[in-house]
C-alpha cells in the first residue's frame, strides 16, 4: 500500500529538525515544522521550503503537554491529511555539571521534554496509524543520542538518561506495533554542529571534542537528516526496532 507523504517533525525550527524538514520536503513530503517558541526561525525554514515550491506548514506546540500534542496532530491531519511519518526530534539539555549539582526540578524538566514528548507524540501517531485502529500504517523515527550509551558523565547525566529511555521506548514500541503496519526506529547522533551545545554552556563543544571522533570531525545536521529520511522511506522497509548511529565512529 502506498502511504501519504505527510510528516510531522517535532522541534524543526533549527538544527537537525530543520535540516530534516528541508530534506523531507525536497523528497516530496508534506511537512509540518513543529516548534516551541522561535516563530521567526520556524517561518524561515518554512519560507525556504515554500520558495522551492514544496509544501509545508508550521505549528507552534509544546510537545511535552498532552493537549498541545492533540492539537498538533489534529491541525496537521486537517491541513495536510493522513499522517504517515512522525519524527520525534525534540530534545533539550542544560548546563554541563556533575550529577550532584543537577536539581530535581531540572532533572524532571529534561525528562519531561525529552521523554514525555516522544511518548505523547508516539501515542497520537499509533492511534491513527495502526491497522488495528483502522489506520494504513506509518513510520516513527526517534532522535536519541550517543549519550544513551556514554551516559554523559560530568556533562549532563539527566540528558543521557532521557535518551536511554528513548532507546527503550523505540525497542518496545517497535515490537508492540510491528504487526500493525508501523515501523519504529531511532538515530543516535554523535557530536553535531547545532546551537544545542550553547544550552550546555559550551557553544564550541564539537570543536573541543572532535579529535576524539574516529572520523576526526563533527557531523553536520544534514548527515543525521539523511539517516532519518532513509528510516522513513520504503528503502528501510525490513528495518524496525533498530538504531543508526550517525556519530563518526563514536
Ligand atoms: P536544537 O538546535 O537545540 O533545536 C531544538 C529544537 O527543539 C528547536 O526547534 C526548539 O524549538 C524545539 N523544542 C524544544 N523544546 C520543545 C518543546 N517542548 N516542544 C516543541 N519544540 C521544542 O537541537 P539539535 O541539536 O538540532 O537536536 C535535535 C535532536 O538531536 C535532539 O533530540 C537532540 O537531543 C539530538 N541530538 C543532538 C546532538 C547534537 O550534537 N546536536 C547529538 C545527539 C543527539 P524553539 O526553537 O522554538 O525553541
């Protein structure tokens, strides 16, 4: 069965999400650019896509909140049609520090944004996509991190924990819905040049650490987007519950 080409990409106003939105649009997908607050950045990504003649919309929604996620999915369904692809890309991190300096408030905020968003969006997607629920199937791609394996000591264990949870959710959900027309996979990027590192207090983190990467360089957001696109297309039709690590060998 040929699926509609409608994709929701969470956190797509910049970085990996923005590159993914542009790449999907270039490949004929109708894209929803979700974002939290930076409207001008989201509109810039949208205009770039529209200028090339491709189709997309922006939807502002905090995807860690259930009602906002419901509104996001309803809006996309109404404006673009059947949602066949969800990319759970949203992720935040906070200032680098040791575990004993992480407050309980920060720990729960990081987990809420990174894990709850993935759970809530996946839930809305499965409700619609599952053949068991009358859907025509679909694909979910989660954006985890190499941090789920390294644990990010002395930087942000809270963030690493959230990515470990995403890996587990990926595996569990993939097996749960495998017979219902839905594939679920994840990418685990390594050090990628985005503005996220500034949130950790070190905008040039990739430069500092790049010599430790076997390929001897940081990655570009587009190199992660290519892996996400592959997992979303029929080219990966026999792949589910799996992980791709665009991490230069780390
Ligand atoms: P980024 O540049 O910091 O962008 C984060 C995006 O998420 C922004 O579009 C932001 O929207 C949005 N966002 C944040 N909280 C949100 C919420 N509650 N609801 C909706 N949108 C929200 O991030 P990135 O570096 O591209 O990372 C993207 C993903 O890759 C994350 O999951 C990250 O953990 C993962 N990753 C990144 C790296 C890396 O080296 N960069 C490595 C491994 C994994 P606004 O602009 O509106 O705030």
